[in-house]
C-alpha cells in the first residue's frame, strides 16, 4: 500500500485520469472518500447533493443508460467499444446529483457547493492513488439517461465521475498555470 499524499501534494499534483488499469476499487474505499468529501461547505439547511454509484455488474446498467441516449446506428458501430470502456476498463462510475428545483440564487449556491464536493472527491481519491475524470457529457442532460438511472426532473447531474487506479506512467503532464501576479489584483489601501 502506497503512503497517502499530503493535501498540498494532492492539490498541486492531481491530474485528470482517463486511462485506468482495471484494478477494482473496494467499496469501503469509495465510502471513505464520500464520507470525507461530504464535508464540503453548503449554504442550505440540508446538503444539496446525492450519489448514484455503479460498480461491478452495475456498470452494465450505466453503459446501457448511456447508450439509450444514442441512435441505433451509433450503438451498432460503437456500442461494444463503449461497453468495454465502461464495464471492463473503468471500475467505478459515480453520478453526483443536486437538487435543482430551487430559486435562482439557491440554485447557484447548490451548484457551487456540489462542485466543491466534487473537488473534494477528486482530491481524496488522489490521496488514495485513484484517478478521476469529471465528465459533463451530453448524456448527463438526457431525460432518457436520467430516467434510466433514477434522476428526477427536479434534479441536475453536476457530473459523472469515472474513477479507477492507474499506472504512474499514464499520468498526464500538468497544464501550464498563469503566474499568480497576472491573476491577483491587490488592493491594500
């Protein structure tokens, strides 16, 4: 077992991982990540989020829901490739859902809080040497996909997180960042 990384390391070194090595993630590890991630700040009286987790054989349900949003020609051409990617190569699909039937300001606050929660998930997963890619794919907006996985019309999918262990050599290089002096406007008097 590799040692955990520090928070600073996780923030700076975390990368979006899209290639997984297929090793399964224990359910207990996912629970641990989520139990810690839910400490993200939120403005309402109750957390605005919930999760739908697809693992093991449940990944087939996820793949079928994704493919339900595509036309028959696409499914005939790419369906098996998508099933392989979602059912064999990616150990976990976590759909993060927020309450969406809210007044405008409350909706913005719920979306921001749920995004902070997702960042917590990414950092906590990285600490466990688990890669995550946060997808906002068109299927997340599809009523067919939502119905197939149990998301109501009063909810919004903020992201589908594909998660898995990865090989270090597959870790992408960091994208350049704008130097802080170009981003910071200091007013001190």
